[in-house]
C-alpha cells in the first residue's frame, strides 16, 4: 500500500470495521496521514490525490514542530 499524501510505502492497517470487514483504515508511518479504503479515489489513490496537499520527505523534515501544551495553572 502506498500513502496517497507522501507516496511512502511505509503504511499499515490501523484498524478494521468491527463487524463484516466493511472498511479498513490505513496509516502512513512517514507523514501520519490516515485514510479509509471506502473513501473516494481522490483520497485513496496517490495518482489522483490533489498535488497541492502532497508532501515530500524534504517537506516533512522541515515541518514546524507543534509547541507543547503548558501545564495547567493551579
């Protein structure tokens, strides 16, 4: 399975529907994008994924770090 957002092959099944194997959710270990196999081809197919939202390894490496949430005040 190839990640639609970053084209990585480092993906795996995150979870499956609890009854009837109706859907499967995949996640990418490189960019952390997740998608369900029942979504449209624009989301699940790397060739049809909007290029505006594509990530490269370089873009991922240069993403800003989300600041930590400070401790609650007492």
